[in-house]
C-alpha cells in the first residue's frame, strides 16, 4: 500500500499510538532516578564518552543543569570524567561499569515488559508487528538522527 492509499490521518494515528505506548512504558520504569539521568546514561551507552555540552544538547537541558546531573551520577559511581586523548583541554564523561550495567538492566526490564505484552496478542497481530519491525527500526534511526542534530 502506498502512502497515498493509506487512510487520511494515518501518520497522526500511528504517531499517537506510538507516543501513547512510549509514555505508558516510561511511567512503568523504576523511579530510582530522573528520566533525564536515565536518558543521559543511555546516550553515553549508545554513543560513548561525550562532553558535557554535547550531553546537555542531546538531552535538552542547560549546560549548568547537565554539570550538576553529571556530578550527582559521578558521586553515585555511574559515570566518570576523563581527559580527551586528542585534546587535553577537554573533559569527557563516560559510563563506568556500574553505569553500563544499570543501562543494560533497565533496557532488559523494558524489553521483557513489552515481550510479555506481545505474548498476549493474537498470532495475526504478532505477524503485523514482525512485518513492521524494519519500519520501527527506521523510525528509531530517524529519531536518533533528529535528536543528535536538533542541538
């Protein structure tokens, strides 16, 4: 089916369904840290060490707010600051093993929660989701590029 053949408003309906699902999923996550802290750890896990200014831009907060957040996470043993081998004036924030373990555990819990829900679907619904996997992966890629470029 082409985009022109899709029902009018299909993009908005799909967007609403995905947004609602993501919002409910975030609400179900453990409340042991702020969403911004968890997102910052996930960014570091996905991209590797980053400058505080880059993290602030990626997470949509001010540099002073990110500096405070990094300090708190550093005190908790989740991140560490280190020098940039290519420029000694630059400080990079990176995950510690405890931070990486936290991200993996949180991701695993989210995947397991969705897998339990998928197991309750009818076979034809599961087939539809399997068929949609390439489009969902592409959406995630587009969102990641948009997020990285929006600073």
